[in-house]
C-alpha cells in the first residue's frame, strides 16, 4: 500500500479473511463469482473508510483474493485474482440506479 503514514499504520499489511471481517453476499453464476462486501456491517471497516476517504486520491492499494482451504484435501490454496486500486476520484463515480427487489 502506498499512501500517508497514518493510513498505512491503521490499515496495515496483514491479510484478513474478508468474510469474517465484514458481511458478504456471494452470487455464483455459471462462469463467475460475485462478492458484494457490506463495509457498513463493521465498525472497524467503517472507521478505516472514514480515515482514508479524505486522502483516497493519494492511495495505491494492492489486493489479492484466494479461497481459504479448510482441509488438507483443499490444499494448496490458489490465487483467484488480484487488483490494484489507485488514485480514486470519488467525484467521477457513478451511482447505479438499482431496481427494488420483488419477493
């Protein structure tokens, strides 16, 4: 991670199990896996977001994703994806219009 010292110290570089840190909704399709992450479900994640929001345009964050092995039969764990998020300009973000869910 590149960014201010305060943000680097607060976020750290220790990997986390996303599904244990925040609520996630998993949607599996025929050729994709979508994971919706609810940052608002964790006071710690909300605190980190509050800390970085003011300096987000100066940050470079590298993230890697893997599926955790729970048994020796599932080893070795394999990386399923990685992404670098850098210099985010929130004012250029587009908020999607979502249709209400029907039951």
